[in-house]
C-alpha cells in the first residue's frame, strides 16, 4: 500500500488542478457556450493538456535527472510572461486578430503559464521522489524517467477528466439557466 500512495497523490493533485478555474475549465466552458456545442468544450481540453504537460514535464525531467530548480525564478518568469501579455492586451494597441477569442495556441500558452505560475510540477515533487528514486543511499535511479512520465500521464488524465466534467457541467448549467430565463415572464418595473 505504501507504494500506491505516491500514485494516489499524483492523481489527486490532477483532480485538484482540474477543479481550479484558472487552469482551464472556464475557458473550455466558454468555448462550448460560444459554439452552443459541448463537444467544442471537450475539444478545448487538448490545448489545455499541451500547456499543462509542458509545464509539469519541465519539473519532472529536472527531478528525474537530479537537477535543481529555483521555484521562485520559475514562478517569476511565468508571472512576468503573464504580466507582459496582460499589459499589451490592456494597452489597446493590439491588432483585431489578437483581440479575438483565444485559439488553440493561446489556450495552450495560458495553460502553460498558469500551470507554471501555480507550481503544478513542483507540487508533484514529493510524490515523484519516491517514484523516481531507487535506493537513496546508493543514489541509483530506478527507471526514473519512465516512471516520471507515467506519473505525468496519470496526473494529466485526472486533471483533464475533472476539467472536462467541470466545463460540460457549467455549460449545461448555464444552458439550463438560459432556458429558464426565456420561459419566465418579464418582471414589471
């Protein structure tokens, strides 16, 4: 059972990330609502996955190879990238194409920035160490890169399943409220 705990933690962190609206489900729900198609909300999961996996993979590779990372520097870089994008957007000097709703690349970049800023991969380090490291006294790694990528796959699958459920659920809830509002009589002033 002790060897199962790191895997449960990795999956549990994926569920928690999937519940967080800043990691993508609200964008996926918006895509589905704009298109009036819940399949569009589910298609938004691919770019979210790409961004999330890229962020987590950076940390996983560093842990598996025994490299150290400065968490503060990584978070400052992601936060700085976000601030630059926000300032450019707020300046009002964007071409019309850049003001359009985010496409797949924009959603993947958002997912990467949010995952990195929140420390998605760094949160997994305590669970990755027992999975990736063999006998710590000898410093040997026991198939660590393969196990690390399996952990990323499990984490991402749990996150995407939760994100998809949230996006479709919110879309259905908003659709229900719209139908209810259309049936309600107008309220006199």
